[in-house]
C-alpha cells in the first residue's frame, strides 16, 4: 500500500502513521514551542481495531479476542454525545467478530 494512504479494515477508514497535520507537516506528537498541543489523528477505538487486526495477522487469537472484547465494551456503552458513526462502528465490530471466527474455524470456509 502506498505510504500516506489510509487503511480500510472492517468497514472503518483509519488513518495510518504517515498522516500529516496542518500545512503538510507530519503530526508526530512533538509540538513546536508556543504551538498548539498535538491533535490525535485517530480515535482510541480505531487504534484498538488496528491492534486487533494486527494480532489476527500475527496469529495471536487470544490477544485479538481480548482487544475485540474491549472494543465491544467501548462501542456498546451509553454514548456521552450523539455518535453519527455508530452504525459504521457496529458494522466494523461485527466484521471483526466474523474475521476472528473464520480464523479460528478455517474448515467452515471450505463448506
């Protein structure tokens, strides 16, 4: 995948580590003296979903399951503010559950 592009997993578009901040400067968390504090380019739930897919790619299903449980807790608790992305987030959660199930049951893919 080209550098600087986003990654699509489970229905969510997630920024990658090469995202740039204002004026094309890389947002690496180091703010210049007197500048505004660094802004976070990803939501925590996006980072957890990325970590889930990484654990799946590495074959660490126990960690993937724990991350999925945490993500599910985050997405299903009562939202503090209206979440316009709730449906997409839930679709991503379902897709992640399906991926983990398929990885744990490869024989089901053959049927």
